[in-house]
């Protein structure tokens, strides 16, 4: 562990991504507790005189068309956007890992059937497929989570399958097969641990993709309902006032960009950190 932390300092992208990701997750957990103002919609009538105020000491990021403090709304919306992204990325990674391991290791009919299912899913443009599924299920975080999971696991499964096929040709796997190692032990004790660095990288980078997808669907009205604390909803409602109150859209759009950048940098850094080809140079 100490050696890994020492090596981590050699990768500025990993350090930056880790720091950004940690800060974002902390905000997602505690954002609603530290928000300076309430974002309760029942208080709209009491905020009518605070509509579209520019950024100031009292309102760091200004107020929106309802008089709600944008900074408080941003903090409250972090939970929906970030946790949806992490949850869907985690489920996609689990399903993709299981499918990739089964397909690559088992081969035969199982491999053929799984690959054909993956081909069908990947044949559709991912955003179009997600919109179609989310629209069919109706708006809401549950709907877009299911849509993102359904469309997101296939690409991961194909990558992991190719890794498993490569690992099967390694001498230590062939030796384990020769001494009569069971299939379950081969997968759990030999193949999965060697594929784990790749799986970790895929997971962290998938989080950024899912955050952007959730925000896009909420922007289109297929995610969180209008008026909810969600970054995509904030960008959508703020676009009507982009000329007079640009902070309403710029603040959540910047938060989305920083979050995606943070998790992508973490994924890139982990890839470099866990790459065995670089270990001898550090």
C-alpha cells in the first residue's frame, strides 16, 4: 500500500482526479446539510423579490427564476447526479464483468449467444437507445438508471472478454489447467484478479460517462422532474434566462464538466498506475 501511494505521486493526473472525485463525493453526501439556503419549492412565494439576482456575497452564484439560491440548489443536486452516475456505473461494471468472464472463459454456445446480444445492443446509438428506453418507462431517476444500465454493460463486457481471451493464453493459466484446477477457481483466483486493474479503470471512467448521460437525460426532461435539485434540470431551466441570468446554467454546467473531468482523470491515472509496463520505470 505504501509503495502504491509513493508511485501515485508520480502521476499528477491520478492525484488530481482522486482529489476532485473525493471532494465531489463528500459534497454529494453532505451538500444538503451545508447548503446556506433552503431549496423547498413551498417557499417560492417568500422569495419572489429575490428572482434572478446576480452573484453576490449573500448569494455566491446568484438566484434562479424562482428566487432559489443557485449555490444551495447546486449542492442539493450533487447527490442525485453523482450517486446516479456511481450506481449505474457500478451495476454496469458488475454485469459487464460477469458477462465478459463467462463469454471469454466458457466459449462455445455461451460465448456466441452473449456476443450476439452485445452486438444487438451496440448496434444502436447509445444515447438514442437510452432515450428510447427512458421515454418508454417514463421520467424519473429509476427509469434513466435502468436505461443507462441496459445500454452500458455491453461495451464493458466486450472489453473484458478480450482480456480474458488474452489471459487464457498465458502460461500460468495453462499450468493451472494442466494440474486440474477447477473452472471456478481459475476464474476467481487467477483470471479475475489479473483483470481487476482493467475493471477498476473501466468503472471509474464509466462514472463520468454516466454523470454526463444522467445530466443529458434530465436536461431533456426524461430524468428528474422539473424543479428538482438536479444539475441537468438546472441547465435546462436556466437556458431560458441565458441572456439575462447566465449563472443559472453556467454553474451547473461547470459542475458537470468538473465532475466528468475528475473521474476521467482518475481513470487515466489508475490506468497508468496499474500498467505493469510502467512499473519498472518508477
